[in-house]
C-alpha cells in the first residue's frame, strides 16, 4: 500500500533516530512477592537477567519498587521493522506485569504510520508476550498469590523521536503536522476530520522548547532526547488501566454471584446449616480482595518533587478515563457492601426467629409436662 500523502504541501520532517516502545500489560495473580520472584528469576541465568538499577529517577516512589527482568530474544518482525534483541518484563507487587519491546526507526515522519498500523493488534507480539508471561508465571508460581493470567491484555505504543535530520521545533511540528501525528496515534491511514485530529492531539504537554509529549488512548508520541521518566509514567498508567478493567470485571462477577446468593430462596438457606455463614464469608472475601487490589494500585506510585511528571500522569489519567473507572469501582464496592449487609441482616433475623421458636417450644414442653406428670 502506498504511503499516505500529506494533507498539505509542506515537506515532512525526517527522523534521524527514534524508538518505538510496544507495551503489553497483563494481570497474572492477586499479588507477587517480588523478593521471592527475584530469587527465582536470578537462578534462570540462561533466560533472563535482573536489572537492579531502574531507568526512573529517584522521585519515582514506588511502594514497593517493581522488579525489572531483561530477557534475550531474537528480533521479531513488525511490518518492515524488527524489534531489538531484548525485551523488558516489569513485575508489580499487586499482580500486574508489563512487557516492553523496543523497535528502532528512522526516516520520514509519515513512515511511522506504517509502523503504527503494523503494531495495531499485532499477532506476533501478542503471541510472544503471552507466551513469555506464561513461562515466567510457571517459573515463579510460588511467588504469586492466586496465580492466573487474565483473559485480556492492555497494549500501548510509545513513539519516541530522539532527533530529526534537520532541526524541527516541537511547537512547529504539532502546528504544521497535527494531521500526520493524529494518524500515527490513531493507527488510521484514511484522512481524519478536523474534530478527530483535534481530539487525538488534545492531551499534549511540554517541559522545554525542545520536547513534546502527546498522549492518546492507544499511543503516545514523544519528541525528547531522554524521555525515560515520561515513558515510565505512561507505562504505569497503562498498567493501572489494566488493573481497573480487571477489577471492574471481577466486581461484575462478584456482584452476579452475590445477587444469586441474596435471592436464593429462604427455605433453601434454612435447610442448609451454615449456608448463611458461608455466603457471608464468600462475599466478605470478595470485598477484601477487591479493596486490597484497588488500594494497592492507587498507592503504588508517588511522584515526589516532580511537578512535570505529575502533570504527565494527570494527562494520561484523563485520557485513559481512570477517574471514571475509579468511580465505577467504588460504586460496585458499595453495592457489594450493601448486599453483604442484607445477607448479614437476613442471617441475624433467622437466628432470632430460630431462638424465638426454641423458646416457644421449651415453654410448650414445660406446659405439657406440667399437665402430664401426676402429683404436680
């Protein structure tokens, strides 16, 4: 397919050096013991090595810091490009794992559209990342609480341009070539409407005259010689989105199960001793698991003393609609608590009714015995 023609006659900038980071976030369990995981991975010298020094600056306050594993691979084809010979796997204590492939690129800015198009739902990277995660989970299973890979993945692409062949100020780039950048971010070869272009490039931020970050739903475009810290923020935001989607799905299942337990016919609960207690324990466990994951994700990253990165995170949160996910999850947690309370009330009422009937029965027995025994 021919390369798209620029919507205006201005020459497109030439990229001297750039790197695309293809991210794939997975949910692999309720929690990961990172210390135990590091011990087990360290023994697999033929498969991986541990990177003890993180890329991120000291103002990234992870609690606890994630574990990064670098694995050697053969370059994988992505359209006309190939990935580098290593892949990074980042493990978080709350049960999420992020896999990152790096793809060097250079040439006309418009050529990034072909790479973006090739990355969209790329079967090669999806299959390789899933197989890699499955092998890692098998290797460190004792370090994972309730291991199990979720049935969906959260992909994200970061296109980082380190240098142009001729100077190209980011401000003029976003003004003159917004349409091309929107096509790259949306993986869309067809012409886009002005409204779509404006929406695609709406979340942008700069720190200095020589850098630019544009954050969209499926991809981000960075013009920065050293964008490691911004990439780390975007990677965590992508993982957070995965966890919110996973937790929302888990809560949907928990609510369905809880509704079923709540609507179960009363006589069935009465005929099964301990059934009410079992229902309460199950729903209580669902509440605890969801609340622990929710708090673990929201409290994992603290950006201390770095206002720019905090702004980047806020933009990513806005684009990923994390606030709406949070609100939805809190509503479902409250609904689960309401169901738990109703079941608890039902159990209490049943115990009171049973106690009343026992008292009535004892009184009746006493009356019968008083009339039936001679000499009384």
